[in-house]
């Protein structure tokens, strides 16, 4: 009886670790790069003000999540495809924040 209880306990303890390991797919370098580009288009600047780091990336991630959920639930043509070949970046480098993050 003690052996059965020990086996049940071992299975219960090991189950979350096994299920967690199987639920995550590994990301490739291209996947990570695409995510960073998507965050930068949403206004995140990795070289920007580090004092506001958590707030900046969380705000950009919220905008990306809103875009992704809107694209998944909307009808009609996609609005994500734009071509800005040869365009210049904004002065501050962060879209929508204006002079808050402008560095000379």
C-alpha cells in the first residue's frame, strides 16, 4: 500500500513539469526577430529610455495583442501590409510619444 501511495505522489508531483515542457514550442531566431520587429512597429524602442523599460514594452505588447486580436476577429482585407521603403524614422524613434523620448 505504501508503494502505491508513493507512486501516486510521484506522478502528481511530476505531471506539471511534463505537461509544461510539452506545451511550449521552441522559438527560432527568425521567430524572435519577427516578434521584435512587431514590437518596434508598435512603438517599442529597445535602445530608448531604460528608466521606463517595463512600461514601454508592456504598452507595445498590449498594442500588438490588440492588433492581433482585431486581425483575427475582423472581416475584410488585411490592413497589416504596408510598404515604407525608403521612409525615415520619426525624430524620437518611438511612434506616438513625440518629444517625451527625443534625444539630441
